[in-house]
C-alpha cells in the first residue's frame, strides 16, 4: 500500500515514545519529575553520528513533520513540503529528528496527559513551559539518541525561537542554526493577539478553569475563536484576497480587488449568517483545529511565545547573548509576513553581526504571509536546499 | 458650574429626541414603521440655513461628539478634540448636527429599544441596517431640521463611509464631503476581524440568540473580547510600543523597542495572569466598553461595515458611483493606520478623479494607527481647520 505514496515522501512513519525520569527543572522553578517525549525520525544516522538535524515545531505543530501514519492517511506531516528524499531537508543525506514539545497534545507529556501523582489529567496543573525548557528537554533527547552535535537545528516561527535558544544554551552542540520567520521577541501587538486568544478560551463557559477533561466537557467555541484570530495573523491581507477571489459574484471586478464578497443585495443574508467566503473559511479552520488540539496546550504555547526574549539574561542586549555561539546562522523571512515581519529578522541579523557571527539572510518575496514558511515556495525551498547541501558537504570534508 | 469648562468647549449640551413615523424601507427590504433619532446640535444655524455640518459617527460613536452632559461630567464627547468654538469644526461659524444612528444604543431606536409591536426589547429582531439606510434616515432628519443642503458632511472610519454614501445618494444636498480614514469597502482581513468579533459575542453563553436583555443577562465576556480584537486593529504596532514603554523593568533597553514587558524571571507569573501592560490595557478597554455598549448593536455596526461597497450598484466600478456627485471631496488618511491604510484612501482618490471630481487628499504622518482620526494631531487638525475655513468663506461669498 505504501507504494502509493509519492516517491519523494518519507512514506510510512511510526512515532516512538521516549520516557525520561530525570527531573527537569523549568525556568519557573517548578520541577517536572518525569515525562515522555514522542519522536519521529526520518533518514539514517551515519556512523560518525554527524548528520542529524533537529526540527523544532511552532505553535500547533508536532513530531509528525513528514510522511504518513497509515496507508490510508490522506494528509502528510506538517512540513512534508520541505522534508523527504530529495527535498530541501533531504532524508537521503540527513537523519531528521522531530519531537512534540513538552506541554504539547500529540503524545508528549502535557496538560491532556495523566499526572501520575494524582491519576487525573494535568489540565491547568501542567506547569508553564518556556522555549528554554523545551531546548533543555531536546538536549536530553539528543543525549538519549547519542547525537553529539546537530548538523543543524531548524525551525520556523516559534520553532525559529527554539533554534536561537539552542545557539545560546548549547552553543557547542550545533553547527548551523536555521531560523525562519521568527523574531527576537514578541511585539506588544503580538502579545495582544495572544492574550485575546487565551481569553477566548478561558472565558468559554466549558473551560472550567482548565479542568474540562476531568469534567468531560470542552471549550470548543473558545478554541475555535482563538484559532480564527491566530489564522488572520498567519495570512497576509493579499493572501486572503487571493484565496477568496473566487466568490460567486454577479458583478465584474478585478479579481485582485475581490475579497470573496458578493454584495448584490439579493445575495446578502441581512442577518448574522455567513455572507463572505472568508467567514466560512475561518469557521472551517477554527472548527477543524478545535477538534484536534488541546485548549490548555494552546494557552501554554502562546505563553511560551510571549515569554521568549533571550536578551533578558544579557541586560537587554541580544548581541551579547550570541557572543559565545560559534555556529553559523541562516535566517529567512517573508515579505508579507506581518506577524513576524522581515524587519524583525533584520533585527536578529544586526545583533548576530554585532556579536561577530557568521550570518546568511534571505528575504523571500511571498504573498502568503506568516504561513509562507510551511509552503513549498520555490525560492524558499531552493535556498534551504542549497544551504543544507553545503552543510552536508562540510560534513563530508570534515569526515575526510 | 459650566464656567469650569474650557473656553473652547461647546460646554453643556442636551440631546433632543426626534420621532419619525414615516415608515423607512431598508436595503434588506424590511420596513421600520417608526423610529427615534437622538440628536445633539452645537452652534447656530444662520438665517440662510447654509452653515450646517453633519457629523457621522463610527462603530462605537454616538450623537455626543462634543461638550459635556452635566457640570460634573469629566469626559467630553468623542470628537471634542475637533469640535468647539475656535476648533477645526468651529461652532462659532457652523451649526453642527450629530445623531446616534439607527440600530445604535445611545438613544436612537435600536436592538436595546422596546419594539412597540411586541412591547419587548427588539434584540435580534431589530433589522440589519446599512450605511445607505443610515444616510436615508439622516436625510429625513435634515428635512425635519429644515436644512436644504449641508455645507459639509464629515466623518471618520465608518463615518467616512456615510460621507461617501451622502455624495452618491443625495448628491445635490451637500457642498463638501470630508471623508477621513475610510475605505471604498472592507478587505477580506477587515471582514475576518469583524466576524471573529461577532462570533465572540454570539458564542458567549449569555448571548441567548440575542435575547439577553429580555432574560436579564448580558454577554459581557463576548463583548469584551470583541472590543479587545477591535482595539488591536485601531492601534498601530508602533503606537502600542509607545503606549507600553513605561513598564517597570529591571533591565535597560531602548524604550522604542520596549513593549511594556518585564521578562526578568522573578517577575513573570508563569501562569495565565497578566504579565504585560498591553494585556491589562486591553482588559481595561474591553471591560469599560462592555459596560456601556449593547452587544446586538455591535453586531449590527460590524455588519454595516462588511456590507459597505457603493460600487455594487455600478457594476463594481466605484468611479461611476461618483459621476453625478457635484460636491467637493476632501480625504485624509494616517500613515500607520493598518485597518484602513492610506492606500485605501488613495483608491478612493483614484476613482473620484476618474469620475472627474474635485478632490483634495492629505496623508498625515501619525503614529496612532486608525485611532489617529479621533486625536488632535496638529497637522491633521490644521488641515481640517483650513479646509473648513475655506468652506465658510465660500458660504459668505455665495451669500453676497
């Protein structure tokens, strides 16, 4: 059956669970006595153990970044566009390691897991985890897998923040930091959107202070709203216009100006039903997401974003944070990304250069907003591919 | 006591209620058999009845645009920055007419009014009203006040859309159309934000399909969320940064980069309490708004925005809509407004020029985002003042 998968797919993949019982002290001071991390790997670790790449996921991602979980699986992993044999992150060259982060809801220990101390769902008792905590847990996974050094750590958005944290927390344990569509820290506007999303969830009457799983309920409406808000910020205005240009419409207009609207009086609801395609699209996205994601995890992920600012230990000077990071950096951003716009990546580049680091930076013209980092945009994929080919050549040179 | 009001204030003002019992047919086809409009006027109508200015309010505005309702009133009307003796809209020169639009919740007939047919609150039975319907009701008010022609119709945001509609629906009944921070129609992103705001309200368990007043409840959380979402879109990212630069912080950073955050580990909640000033600011704004505004009115106002597109009767060609509008147009926009950015005003200018209209356009450099139109920014106020001084001179010339 797996013959039916595309030839450039990693094909059928199976997650593994790694249990850790060394207590993990979190940035908050709280201690997680034991935890599981669910992991997928693609490709083969070479005998020198030098060709491993760590993929860090963003807000709603997980360990399943490529391939399929069953022969009938219609939808591949979230970054299948970039990971596979012959793809930008080439699984014939690299051993690709993916995990679901702590606090997640796809198999790693998180709020929807059972707390062994109480034998109930963790729910709101699951501690707030930060990017730093994730990177610490990823380093333990690295030890478990007996990988001395990552050839590269790669991630977009919140994943890119983990990449930056790797370069600061474990500077000797990665050769390349590939940070896509990220920011040195959140803007007030970013935090504001996150807070409204959180409040949508917590003010849902089914939230029950986070104990909904115990009570057999679910804050579905709140999570839907949160996702709808998030989704607006992932898409550019122009991407939305393009997406909704196919609205049935009984008057002609330039499709570039069309926002999926049909304002002819006869077709309007003059009520609060959906009138425009963009509304039903958002409903669909919110609905789908709210079926598959844990609301407490959403809260944790947005807080990890808000708290991210590695400059905090360096008197607010981010350049200082990177002074002892010998790895090479590759940053990319997307022209219409208004969540983490190119100027935020340029701030990072400036600080990295100030710290004397080797940095490559590429701004990709793309219409898709923040979501662009998940899409196989040719210039973006080519750039990532070219960079990683060089990384692989370095490995071969070093091996000889 | 009114001696204590500033000398450039219109001082104590008293709203009047005008009852209309000519049935009003709405764009939806529904008929409003009778309705009240609550009105405030400032200044004096001259004997030729030529110096009247109509102010059209935006989403959350009302008839109280300037002055105070009582001697202890601390807060003047919503556009007091621009309306008063010697101000840009000079009440010593002009007779300024303000009303609360139909569907509003400040005294005009709306969802929170009693439906005479049922003797219950209208609630969700109040019909959806559009910009066109408002302008029709404003024209009736104009007849009632025996004003043959407005010297100018002025409005910002949704108010600016009413200005445009005046020029199309009643082209012979205004001399000047002053349209600030508006757009020819909403973008898909604008509609998306409105829909999330509406959904926040309708999914509140206290909404009860809009019959909350009958049941003595109120969808306060939903309305708070809706306002928080709106508020983010009214402020620019830079305005937010500036507003929240005074956070107590134990590390130094450039205040222009500060977003009101204090990320030193000791001061973070590591929970879901408020960590950042921007969060408490949004809570405050949402809370205050949710006490004074009707949720059903909020739904109606956002739908009026979504439905606005005067090109719809002109085969999608907005220029054609203005072909028979002899009035002069003055448009302004603000550089950091990302809700209705300058490019949207420039689209309007392009279509007005294509229609052969006389247009002045000014783009104001301002940090305050969409909210700038409510603020006494010197260049903005000066421009409005200069324009209206010319309008007044025209009146004097025509009178001689």
